[in-house]
C-alpha cells in the first residue's frame, strides 16, 4: 500500500494517531521537503516518529515517483507531506502513477493553511479563490493575482494569499548540469507581499477595476498552528512595516466583514498591540 | 486553559497525537454533537480516548458557554469538534467568551471537508466561495446558493456545496416549551441536493445568468476520510439517481477542469463504475 500522510502544520505531534501508527509500521518513509519549512526539523520528526525519514525533494517526487513506489504493492510505503496531502499538485501525480502500477493508495488527511486560516476569525465560507504571490525578480513582476483579489473583494469575499516558498531551487547556472547547486531557501514575508501589492496599486498598471487600496484591511498570519503563531490585522499600508517573525507567512485580504468576524478580528488589530 | 480540538473526519484515530494527550489529561471533555455525524460514535470515541465525554448540544454551546468554561482558568477543559474547530461560527463565539473571562485558549487544528475535498482531484485553489444547500420545506425553497455557484462557474471555479444537517432540532411544537422534543436527525444526500438544484434550473426562477445545466459536471463525495469513502463524478442529471450510501455527503459543482484534474477525476466517472 502507498500512503500519503499529512503531518499538519507546526508541531511534531500534529500527525494523527492513525498516521503515526502507519509511519511506525511502514517499510520506507519519505518526507516531502520542498513545499514547506517543516523539513528543517527533520531530526525532531525522526526522533518523535522513531523512524528514519528519507528526504524527498522536488526532483524525486516529480520525476522519481517509481523509485518511491518501488515494491509498494508488497510493502507499506509512506510519503509524508506538510499540511494536508492535497495542497500541492504533485501529489495527485504520484497517486495517479501508483494507480497505473496497480498499487493500492490511501490518504491520511490533516489540517492545512487552507482551513487553519479560520483561526483569525474570518469564516471559511466567506473566502473566494485562493491566490499565490510569487517573489518578483528584476525582470519578472507578475500582478495577475490582484485581479483575483479584486474579483473576490467585489463579491464581499476574503482572499487567502499563499506567499512564495523557494526551497532547494537549483541555481540558474547549474540548471543544465548533472550536479545541481541550490540557492539558499527563501520564504516570502508578509511585509514583502504587501510591498509588492502596494507597488502594483500605485503603478495603476493592472487589469480591470480596483477594490484594493492602501487602506484595505489585511490579516497577516505567521506560523499558524505553531506554539508561537502570530496574527496581526491592519491596513495594507500599515502591514508593510510589521515584522511577523520567522516563516511561514500568509496574508488575507479582507472582503466584507460580518459582525462576529469583526468582533473576533479586533483582538489582532495593530492599535491593540 | 480552554482547548478546542478538531477530531478530524471519520476515524476515531484521526485526532492528532497532541490532541489526544490533551484530551487524556483534561479535567472535562465536551463533544460537540450537532454539526456532524461522529457523535453517533460517542462510545467508540470514549473507548479510544479512555475518557468520558460530555455531550454538548447546540443549546449548551450557544447559550451555556459559561457552564463549559467553568473553572477553565484553573483546570484544562476541552471542547471536541468534528473536522476543524473553525468550520462553524459558534466556536468563534465561545472563544471570545473565554477571552472575556480571561481564560487562556488554544486551538488544535485538524482536517475538515473544506480541505479534504481535495481528495477528488480538484485543486483547492480552483475553488470559489463555498455554499450551503438547505433542506427545502413545503413553503420555504431558497435558491440563493445557485447565484454563488454561477458566480464561481463564470470565473471557471469549482463550488463546494455543504449539504444540510439537522441534528437535535427541536420539533416545532416543543420550541417554546421547557422540555424540548427533538426531530429525528436528517442528513441531506447528494441526490436530494441535485434534485433541488435541477428544480431551480428547470423553474427558470433565479437571479442573473445561469451557467449550471443538467449536463454540468458534479462530484458527489460521501464519508470523506472514512474507510468506506465514496466519490462519484457525473452530470447533475445523472447524480440525481446515484445512491452514495450513508451520510455525510457533499457535492462539488465543477468549474473549468485543468488537465491533471480531469485525469484524476476520470477514475470516478459513472461510466467507469
């Protein structure tokens, strides 16, 4: 059997009881190491699970699926994924590959930022489409995500913005070489994302009508589910100056607030800090 | 400390390791019993947790918060919630009440249908606003959810439809009496929701432009996260005749399919059954 098991968000003990039992009894356990920050705590996970974990980087998961799935019709093989297994496209890929090989598969769900973001007090069913905000480069400054935020906001909906993560990205120079060299890991911060958003708004170079202004209410969320989780609410212009601490960060661009949402969110307003 | 702990979706062992430790060491443990079906398995949960659970119905959670929170600044008190703690409004209420009483609070997240629905192969970030489809009565047949589904579909987005649950609803006759009598529990099925949707479409009595037709692709999802989870994809007209088995059910009205989504969803098509 091939299992994909979500390990949750922050604590080594966030794996479910069922997930832990499977991990402990499996033949091989891989830890997906490129869509989150948890793998930096691999040793902690290994100690708690009482298992050695094999690091699975993007190359292995995307191109080496058959290696991971080797003998999975005889033995139990596990791929651990931070959050819930279905937050990243690649895991659908490897499940399809397993089915092609007639290997039974099972998924053990867990919390992901897509539902845990509810802890800021905004109701999950008042969220529209989720967007991703990528790191800009000198020559590549996409702004299409603003269009989706505007679409949501015009319908009164909140937008969860997932901020870019670059882990084990090969350097440009090594991309065609056999021996890859990797850039240092980078995790976009709330203030950086807000700064990019402000630049797009100030430039007036975007498609369609704009509902997001410097005064729009945003919620910065850092390390959700971790012991030192931090939530701060303020205007876009204010959030540019807020240091949310270590990664991972995300932002919500708030749509129309309902009374209970407003009441709950109040405790996180910058003024009340 | 007052804890709200998500117990996940289907299996008693879906609680996280951290959640279980807290449950076992707490003074009182309440089990929220009105937004899901798991409480029917209360005994199973009690056996596995090795704890007695106090059933917390809607009245207790919404009007008896102070009873639940009694002495929670000295002892650990837990409220167990099926799925993730932030899927229902009432839990924001009780957290706010705890803060008013200067009681520390902590939330232990878990999977909820809002993220676990990804298991049908549709990407979570291609979903728009989630809607709820309520049971119709003879004189109350709301159709406003179709407007939101249309809004999503016109933007190429999928819509998760949560289907009505009626647990411990007082009978109309007993509503003003001291001793309440309760209606039998009801859980809306996929085929019932599809039938209501078809009736709205056929009646042509709805606001705005309509993108949902009898031929629109839908995904029925039953008992997600349970050992006997079932997923079936078909047109709205086909799904009216599909028996998805025991509750809980939900539906996704599919927006624009991306190639990998289509490839994954194929395995669930009615034709391939």
